[in-house]
C-alpha cells in the first residue's frame, strides 16, 4: 500500500483519461510533453514522474532507447496500463524501473540527468508543491535538465475562456481524483525558488499550456 501525502487518486479515471484529454485538447497536451524531448542527452538517466498511462514513456523509448528510466507513478492502474502498453509495443527489454509510488519512493542518493514532470505539478497546493519540487531538484544532477509541461497561462490575467476551463477542470478532478489544489499554482514563483535557469519554452492552445526546459545551475 502506497502512502501518498498527495492523496490524489487517478485509478478510477485511468481507463478513460487519455480519451478525455483528446476530446478536450486534441493532441495539444501530447505535443507539449514532447516539445523538448530532443534536449535529452544520449545515455541519460531519466526520472519520468506522473506519466499516467505511458504515452510519453513510449515516445521516450522511441527517441532514446538506450536511456535508463525510472517510471514513477502513484496510481496502480496507470502503472499497469503503462506496463501493458510497453510490453505490447516493444518486444525487446528496456532499462526501465517501474515504480509504484510518489517522490518519497526515491532513494536519498538517487540522482538523474533528466527529470520529466508532464502535467503533474498542477495537482498540488503551494506547500505540497514546494516540498515536491525541492525533492525533485535535490535529485537532479548539476547541469541536469527538468522538462516541464503543464497548464500555465502565458497571459496575466488569463482570458475569461481560460479561467472558465481551468475552473471546470479543477472542479472535475477535485471530485473524481481528489486533486487538492483549488487553482493553478504560481509556477513562476515556484520555479524562481529553485536553482534552475530557463533554457527553452513554448506555448500551446492559445497560451494556456506551456512546455519549458530548465537546467540546474
Ligand atoms: C493529470 S495526470 C497526467 C498524466 C500524464 N502525464 C498525461 O499528461 O497524460 C497526473 C498523473 O500523475 C500521477 N501522480 C500524482 N501525484 C503523483 C506523485 N506524487 N508521484 C507520482 N505520480 C503522481 C497521477 O496518478 C496521474 O497519473
């Protein structure tokens, strides 16, 4: 049994999560997740945390089959979907450590060249998010890269349609997946607290979604 301080639960929605995302956003969220995949150096040790049903892991394996990957998911159902997907699509074995749990499952001395957080960080209230980001940053090697994709309005204040869409999503995932955050965190503020410098960024969906690549200084 995994004790997660986040207490989110994507098990019930796991079988339909990808379909739902396609229905609302088409392939936008997937494009954002792969925007900076080319910045992953060969032979990297990669932590992919909150990867859901494994679509991004599949792309990662196609791009960097030699990478050593830790796939950390707190939802048992999502993890099973991922394992099934990879077994079905790739006959040869890869260096993947499938791990059920959250960031507390990382070993104190475990470090990575690349950390990927695809639509994960928007789930947490400020204090919890800061703990999570501190923990992840501590396990990122010097000069390591953090590939981030998430809802992060490029415009301040966000246009009314974005505010409405975000409010609906937080209400929905609050009810269905017990997401505790009431609204999007101030990502600018959270990233500014970490020893990271912005390397590349891109916006999607009329500026509602951003993909960013940070480098540890
Ligand atoms: C919003 S979903 C995004 C899934 C996938 N990245 C995508 O975009 O399709 C967030 C995922 O993060 C997982 N998750 C939430 N908190 C986590 C944590 N602390 N550690 C690892 N996974 C977590 C959830 O189980 C869920 O699968």
